[in-house]
């Protein structure tokens, strides 16, 4: 087999449709974009935040594809463009003759950008995670946190509890005995006192877009981390445009001084594989001045509580934010949100020593697509 990898052009759209149809005929539900130009993060003029699509071809037929997102990161005291490898699809899923396509895709991405990472993936047991591990990438689970507001709905509607008979029985016992209510209410009340006290002294204002004050927060906060995506006014308004009403943008003040911001979402789930049909609040992105993290989480929770969500979820890797999240009454849950780091990026970050200062949340990677 002779493979070549080429940028996606309009001339390849029919080939991508045939590729998707072959996968769909075997029950594969994901489809690679059938329009060559990205609808999210297209390459525009001098923007440094954009996506490229690449296709793997064999004798004119498409057998694989992936997306490479470029974004500026603050990494060890300098701003640099880093690559994000995502949505790799291989015909090897349905035809063993193409089992090697996944490896070709990753090697091509590394040639284009040796400092590369992937995020999400779906768990350490997934084929992509296993392949990256074999290739010497470092893999970490980004902690998942949740806080329950409507405890009865949590036990009745949480689809995750239906994954096994034992979980289903346990959740039923906790619901009908009342013990679940006591356990969650007791834990969240005990550890969340600090968050409630702090949030009562601050003001959260929902804003239509991010303005210049965002830049000051970015400049003052970026040195708290060894690895963090650039989060200034321009970047945030690209990622969370005013045209998308799902993103609730919050400016947070204390004594009229802006101390940080957050982006939250309020989503009515519909037969979701984890959350069933619950109303889920999510804190998808955020940034704060040093030691103001708890206030940002507390203010975000107040906004979502007032919107009547059943529970709030979020992911975060940074130690200072994890402490703030726990102090607001969040519970650690099982995480399938995986950070995979290429060998070169891992060396430059010195991940063994600095993982606790890496900032990753649901707003990174391909964004909050599942929330």
C-alpha cells in the first residue's frame, strides 16, 4: 500500500463523503467534515488560532483523516504555537488492511508539529490512547468534578448508574433509603462552606462579549502556570462568540475590581450516555487573578444554581484550581478526559515535575462539544 497525506481541498469533498459512507455502512457513527473549510476556527488572515484538515489517500481514495488545531500557549515563560491532534479517523476501523493508517496519521502530525498534544480521547483504554502510549506519549487523566443541586434527580436520572447492575442497585438503595441525600448534602455542605462565604461577597455580571479587561487578567495570571492556552480578549471572543447563545460569559468583581471571568453552559441533556435527561450546568472555562480561584468557582455556581440545573460538572488539572473546586463542595468523579503529550512537548514541559502547574479544562482542545 502506498499512502500519501495531503491537505483537504474542495476537490476532495466527494472522496470524504465516500469515506464517511463506507464507515457508516459498518455502523461507525462519526463523520469527518464533508466541507473542506472548517466551520469552527477557519484559517483567517493573521489569526494564530485555526484548524487544518488532512487526508490520507491510497491510489486516489481516502482511507484516513485528522484535524490539527494551532493555538498559542504560554509555556515556561514564553508564548509559542502548539499543535492539538484530534479527530483521527482510519478505515482500519472497518477493514484490517488499513490498521496501519492510525500510525501514519500521528507520524504526519508530528512532522508538522513535534510539540503536539491530544485531549479528551474518551479514556485510557481507548485505541488512540493505547497507540499514543506505545509511541512514547505521556498520558494523564484530567480530574473530573461534579456538584449536585437536585439530589433526587441525580439518583433517578443519572445514566451512568445503569452501566452495571451493581451500580443500578446501589443508586436505587441510596435514593429510596434517603442515605444518598444525607451523604451528598453532608459532604458538599461540610467542604463547601468556604466557597459559599466567599461567593456572597462578590458580584457576577453576565456580559455579551469579552473586552479589554480580559487582557489584564491574562497578563497577571499566566505566570501561575507552566502550560496554559492563551486567553486574551481576541482568543476568547473567537472561542466563545456572541453569536453562540449557549455560552454564558461572566465577569466577576470584588469591591468593583475585576478579579476574573468564567464561561458556563446550561444544557438540557436528552438521553445522554452519562447524564440521561438531566439539566447539566458546566463551568467550561475560567481565569482569575492569583488566589482568587475560589471566588470564580463560587460565582459561577451561583449563576448556574439560579438557572435550576440538576448538577454542575467541570474538569481541571491545575493544583490551585483543584483546591478551589473542592473548597466549593465539588466531588471527584471518574474521568475519561485524557491529556496526551508528545515526547518532545513532554520533555520541554518536564511533566514529571510540572504537571500540577498545567492548566487544562473543558474549554481546551476541541472545546465543550459534549456539554
